[in-house]
C-alpha cells in the first residue's frame, strides 16, 4: 500500500461498495439547444468539444482500461494535448501520427474507415455490439409501443432525413409507422457484424451510421425518453439505445476534424502522462472487512438488520473477499485540467481566453461520478470553466485523489476539490445503505442525524462523519 493514504484506500473501498450495491447516478449530457442559444462562445466551445471527443475516441484502442482525453493547448501556438490511462509508448505516438496522416488524405469521414479498422477496431466493434444488444433486447417492446403511438408526418417524425429516405425509398415514401418499423429491423440486421478492412464492411458501417442518425433524432425515441407514462424499464432502455446510436453516429463527426486539419494544417501534439507529486496513485490491497467499511461510513457499527441485509445481498460478501487489489490513478481528463490550469493559476502565463470562456476536454469515455464532483468543485473555486460531454454517474474505484498534484496548493481552497468527492461519495453510500433496510426506518442512520432532514442538512451531517480522517489531507 506504499504511496497510498488511508483516505484514498477508504475512498476506493466506498466506491467499490457503492457500485456493488447497484448505485446508478444520473446520466448527464450537455443540452445542445441550450448551449447553442448562449451565443458564439458556447457554440464554438461545443463544436470544439465534439471534435475533441471524436479525436479521443479514435485514439483509444478499445482495450480494457484504455482511456484517452484530448484538449487544445492555446497558450502559445495551438497544439493538441493528450492524456491516456497507463504508460505512453511508441505505439501511441505511431497511432497519433497515422491519425493525422489519414486526416490529411481524407476527403470525407468515410475515408477514415481504414484507419479505424486498423487502429481502433476493438473500440468500433464494441460500440456496434452494444448497439446490436440494445436494439435486439428492445425490438419487441419498441414495436408494441409503436402500435399505440400517434404518428405525425414523416418530416416531423424524422427531421432532416430527406436525403436518407430518398436513398432507401427511391420510388415511394411509406408511412411514418412503416419507416420506423423498417429502421428498427435495419438497425438490428446491420449491427450484426464486426468492422473489417474491406469495402463491403465499410459499406455496411456507413449504412449503420445513417440509420443511427435518423433513429437517434426520431420523435418516437424522444417520446419514449421524455413521456412519464412510458414504463421506466422501457424508458431506461430507450435512453441506452439513443446513447449507443449516438456513439455510432459520432464517427461521422470526423468530418469536422478533417476540415479543422485542413485549416490548421500541421497541429503539433504531446502527451501528459507523468505522475506528479501529490497524486494518490499506486496499488493498495483490500485490508478492511466489508462490515468495517460500513461502520466507518456510518460512524458506528451497523445494526443487526443492516448486517443481515448486507450478508444476504446477492454475491456481495463473496465478491468483496475475491476482489483484486485497488489500482487508483488520476483519470485522464483531470490530468489535462491539472496540466493546463497550473500556469494560469500561478500567474506565470496569462489566461488566453475571454473571462468565462468554456474550456472543452474531449474523452473517449464519459466521465465518472468522482470526475464530475471534482471538476464541478474545481470550476467553482478557480472560476475556470472546464467542460466535458457528460458523465455516466458511475462509481469507479480506480479513481485517485489528485490532491496537491499540479501545484494546486497555490489555490487557497485546494483541499475542497478532494473533499467534494469524499463527501459526495459518502453521501451517496449512506443513502444506498439506507435503502437496504426501508422497513426499519432510519435505524443505523438516526444517530448520525440523517432522519427527517432536508437533503442539504443530511449532506452536511454526512460530511461531518469523516471529519476525523480529513485531517490527513492537511498534512
């Protein structure tokens, strides 16, 4: 456990337990319409975010725990700054050079498919497979719901799809109901393949991207997601389907990267991969027993009712005993934020943007719960405006406390960045534990002052529970 503090170890344990108990935070994405309506600054930031997202996706191999983040460094000449989980090696640099070379030769995004098939096939195949899984699982329910849905005109149901329909319905345009049924069927059939480095595979992928674009923007899918009368299970499935459709269509946004490459020509790049002093990275074994973690979380031993509920929770005790060591690392989006923010906060370089400008960081995967909590706190305290595409709200036990890394001690309230994560995770875990014994009232939680209080009061009480260990961060 060398190099890992007790605070980090306990955070990893709480995150693991939170995930095992089925915690699912809200999936948070940027509201495109709202962003565009806030003026050119936000519109430009959103465009750059889409560009950076797809760059990060194209540079991630799709192998387990291989994540990439990207941002533009405009402190001197514009350059692309990259970060990845794990060590950067020669293959990573070769992949980036090959990516820029392919962009230079490409006339449209379809010309990038050979690069994708050669360099990031696992990532593409994983996205195709997950879309196929979603549409297959939902197909019957979607058709059933469509039978009672009130269709409007084709133009309203499928906006901006005229050219696509001209291609697949050259003679006569069917009804909106028939089109939707066809799209479900086409999506299911077309997504049953893996990307290969040949023309037939490219053709099938282009077809799938077109289907994904029309379906993700369909009024019917929006109805399933937004209508309260839709069954929660179908609503959740529709949200997953829409997200996975978007991940397929995302490759078409390479068109924007190609245009940017032609405008800026040769864009230098570099990796931010080093571990800095203050980062809580390393490996730590599971030292505590699960019930000890619960006692630490609550500030007192769990009641017999909660103890029984935990012991009877499917596979929980078994999984705790079998789980491997924790290997926390500072997530890639935070590495970039720490790297680029440091000279601005120290005053060694002037801030190269307008006050309040959005600062996009693209990611190959959506940010986790802890990243969102940390970035929200960082933005509030520093008055910077770092932004991501969204958060999946997941509890990820690989998340490491950045601490004083990146010379954050120059910020007076730098400890609050980490504290916001510790408190946020603790608050959610206490709530999740309370759900296990609903019939006993607040039982274990009454002594902590969590019963019959407002959300804000409850959160304040939860934060007090770990006051004793917080002193460690001040050392």
